[in-house]
């Protein structure tokens, strides 16, 4: 059976951390409110990536997304004929529209609504969300929409602490901008021959010095370049910067990294020499 970690990776979120227990708590606790996940963590869009990946991994039929701070005012068009007076009805806000759509879909389908950048929302919206999780009713103007809490779940993504009452109605998970402590990668982790250990060990040290903890898929892409293409220091740096997330380019090209780059290149060149000798021997 495919693990949650593997499912998350399939949908674009790779991590060495396991979120199985956290997700189990989120889904299994018999809450009386609309089920909410507070995606907390380091600043950046990694939290958003986790929310999207988890929504897909859980297999919900409908996944909706709304980001605060980017919605544009909705123009209001009022047609008035001579002698006719029309009430000045305010346009429906984009946030109200996405909430009502989520409620409607939840009547028959498993639905997740991701509310991103919640720290940019007016505090009034935090209060409205809290009331919605409690009463399962979204109201504005003179209309009300009921949510099926058995089908609907909210993912709340924010760079700041949620409104206290809303947090109390949520399960919180922490998403780090970078992975946990760097793990030393072995040749077998990358489906490589044992001979690659000669350059893999100094490469691991270089990446640790750069403060990087790449995902396995990133390592595999970099390893392919090293085995197939990298023949100069510049090519090594280009491949590292090209394939790995969160690389500080100025540090990668700094003098302090030069000894580590030299060791990697020395090992690559040594390995190439050994390979050439093997090929020559095989040809005799």
C-alpha cells in the first residue's frame, strides 16, 4: 500500500517528515464543528504546497482554493430606467462566493476548501469563519447557506497565528521551510552503484555546508547530471542551483565553498578515470 508520504510526493510535496499521525488525528477525532486544519509553519509557500498535496492525497472529490489579498473589487452595475428606483445592492464578495460554493458542493460531495494567506484577511472574516465552523452556516446579506460538516473540511493557511477561537476549532500542523536535519544519502537511496560513493560523500558535505537538505527526487536529478554531464566546477554549480530548492547562489559561488567543490570534482574526476580504465581493460 502506498504511504501518505509517497502520495504527498506524487502531488508535489516532498518531505522526510511523516504526517501520518497528524492526519490521523485530524480525520478521526469526533469533532462537532466543521473539521479544520491549520497549516502553520515557516513563512513561504511550502505550506500552500502541503495543503494542495494533502487535499489531492486524501482523494476528496472537490478541492477549492481561495487566496486573500489578491481579490479585485467586483464592479457594480445598476440599470435604472426613467421613473424606476432600484435598491443599491452591494456586489457579492469573492470570499462569500467561494464559501457558498463550498457549502453547496458539500451537500453531496467530499469537499476541501483551502483558504490561503489568511493573515491578509480582515479580522472580521476570522470571526465569520469561527462562527461558520461552529454553526455550519454561511450568511451574508439576507441569504444563508448550510454546509454538510460530514463532507466539508477547511484548510487554513496563514503566516500569522489564527484568531484564538478559530484555532481552538482547528488541528494545527507545522510545515518547515526546509527539511529536518540533513540526512546522509547512500548510493542505494539513489539507485546508484557502490562506486558512486566516492563522489557522493563529498557532495553530501558540500550540501550540508550550503544548508541544504534536498528531497530524494532532487538528489536523483543532480546525481544523473554528475554521472552523465558534470565535467567542470561551473557545471557542478549550475546543476546544484538548477535542481535543488532554496540554494543561496552567492554562497554556492563563494570562496568558502571552493574547497568543498574541489573535493567533489576531484572525486568525480577520479571516478571517471577508474571507469575509463575498466572500459579499456574490457576492450582488450
